[in-house]
């Protein structure tokens, strides 16, 4: 059916309105400049003492940032203090951490055969001040005297110190643990033999992979949503996601096994930059590309599957950089790698499922199903629920107005913002259901416009700023 001038004008107006709404939502989610990384602790038994060599971001500890509640130090209430510490000379920061140590020691749980041990700081080594926009990694060591005849150890620290990767060194079948904020390790033998089985490792690394999609992998989330908004039908969506999955699995495995190290060596020697510094802008460009193509293409183009496969290879290298932050256990490497990848896939499917739940009724009506009353009721409920969540998050809303990026640190607030915005877009699509491609015009195209805008912004930021 051809639309009248009046209906066309309404479509144009609503597209602008929906674009503005999506701009507001998506600009709340800019790239993280000060990402929170796991701390890595290598444990050894030396002359009756248990020692821990910890690679960590000391500034976040001293500033008092709760690392279990933030993914970006820029969004914490202590961001100014953190940045001031980040600029301190190594010896000054080391002295500040030494002064902070008694407070940190109280948050460390260390027991041998059920007996509590007292950790004592033995050394601090801080890296030189570099780019203040890059996380600085430092090294500190602490130790505790073991009781005579001690056989098993258990270790963990307070949730505010964030994720701890605990690795037992210099023993057969060593223990390796990825301890989410506040978690304690299982008791493990000091002499070795506490290594997890392949199945245990596989299960343990699934949530690690999921966590690096939801909530930490915003760039990967936007890429997957770019695939979704071109083709919300099952078959083309499966084709795209499957190609993306196969591709990033290949490069993730190759990089994790060390087969791409020569590329990093080449870029370091030839251009003086790490290979990941080239990959990250290209990942941003891939987000922009798929979203821009959505605007001009109504179905999968002949070349899109090949492009998605190439971009999947790039995203796999990005996932590999995540694994490089904390490594994988040597003896159960394959199980950990597969578990991580399964977690990534579950995260991607969760993103698609959530977005589909938001738009499925609008899609059905756009495709001719006579479910207008049901759709309006559903989106009316979603809108009211979203407003209710906003009211319940009054403190979060006030914080959002002062610092929009803070929405990323509050999942409830993020849901409260997204629900009414998406509900209004879908209501507009239903109202204009007699217009050709109402769903595409009112929901999919504006979403793609602003996914593209974020991708272009990230590309410029990562490549030139």
C-alpha cells in the first residue's frame, strides 16, 4: 500500500524522534577507558612461608573503588582520586600502598588447615608513569608463616578488591582458580594435586566468557545487535551468527595457543605498537560497517557473510586479549578455552534473546498478524514497568543526570532506561503498521544509525585519540 504525504511525514517525524531516543540511550554506553582488570596472584611455598606475588592495579585499591560494582574506574565516585594516583611517580604510589596495606590485609582471607594466617607485605614494585589513560599494572608481594605440617590452603579477598586469579606455582597438578569478587578458593593441597578436572575447568570458565559479553563486552554486544537488526528472521540470523561464531573461535584458539604472537612481534618491531592496538579500532569499524549496511540493505547481501567472517576473526583476537589478562591453566587449557567460548556464545544468544523479546510483538504485527491490542498492552506494560524501575532507582537517576555513563554500573537502571525507550519505539511501529516496513523504519533503521555512530566514534577514539 502506498502511503500518503501525511503518513510519510509522520514516518519521517517518528524516525527522527526514535533516533533521538536511541541516541540518548546509546550514548550512555561509550567505550571504557579505564577498564577494571583481574588481579593475578602467583602462589609459592618457600622455606615454610606461603608467598603471593600479585600483579594488580594498586591505584584502584588505594582510591577505595569497589571493583565488584564497577567495570570502569572513570564511572566510580573515586574517579578523581584514582586519576591523581595514576599520575604519581612509582615511589610515591608505592608509599601510599604501603600505608593502605593494613586495611587491605584485613580483607584477605588466608587459612591453612582451618587456621587463620596473618599476611605481611614484603615488597611493592610500581611501573613508571606512562599514558595516564591506560591502566597501570604494579606488583606487590605478601607472605604468611605456615603452621608446621600444614597440608591444605584456602585463600580469597574482599569483594571490593575485584576478581582474583589465583595460580599455584612450582608443584605438580597445581591449583588454578578464577575467584569472582568475594569468593574463596576451595581448600587445595600445598604440595600440589589440587588441579581441577577438565569438566570442572570447563564449567568454571563458562561464566568467565559470559561475563566478557554481558556486561563487559559492549562492542561485541553492539556487533551482534547489528546482525539482529538487519534480519530478525531465524534463518538469516542463524547464518550470520554462526559465521561470526566460527570465525572468532578460530582466532581465539590460535591466539590463546600463541600462534599469532609473531604478528604482535612484527607490529611492535615495525610500528612500535601492540597488535591489539590495531585490532581494537578495526573491531569498532566492524560495528559501524554492519550497522551502516543495515540502513541501506533490506536483506543479507551476497558479500555480507564473507565480511562477517572476516570481522569475526578480528573479534576473536579481541577475546584473546581478554584471556591474556589472566591466562589459562596449562593442564586443562583446552577445557578452559572451550568453556570460555561457550560462555561467550551464551552471552551473545542472551543479548539476541532479550532484544527479540522487546520487539517480537512489533515484528509480528508488521508481518501482518492481527495482534494490535495484545502488542499495545504488552508495550504499555513494559513502558510502565520501566518507569516503575526508574522511580525505584531515584538515586541512580540523579547520578545518571550528573554522569550518564554511570548507567553501565547499575544494571537495574540500565534496564529501566531501555524498557520504556524500546516500548515507545515499538508502539510507534504498531501505530504505523499500515506503512510499508514500519518496523524497519521506526525501530531497526534508527537503531542501526546509532550503533553505527557509536562504532565510528570508537574507531576515531581508538585509532587517533
